[in-house]
C-alpha cells in the first residue's frame, strides 16, 4: 500500500483521498494509478498489480476510515 504519512502528512493524505474519491475508489493500491475506466477485474497497467474494483473500494474506505454511506464525503 502507498505510504502517505512519510510524504508530507495530511496534505498528501488529503490529495490522495480526493484523488481516490474523484476516481470512485478505482485507484491502484500499490502505485496510485487511476483505474476508473478499466475493467472491474484486471491488472494495473502502471505497476502490474492485480485488482478487483470491489476490493479496491473496501481497501480505500478502510484506509481513509470512510463508512459505506459517506462516499461523497
């Protein structure tokens, strides 16, 4: 997973959160590449990590402590 706390703290974390929300949680967990217009299950074209869109959403919600009802937060 991307280590955000060592890259500038809250500002980077906030930018990444916005990036993830803008891309509807379809962002590679490893490299941060937007997967928004790609298949539900595939490999990230940037780093090659296999992903599943539903698993990405669960992982990002947990990372940012978002409950399922607060996708627009």
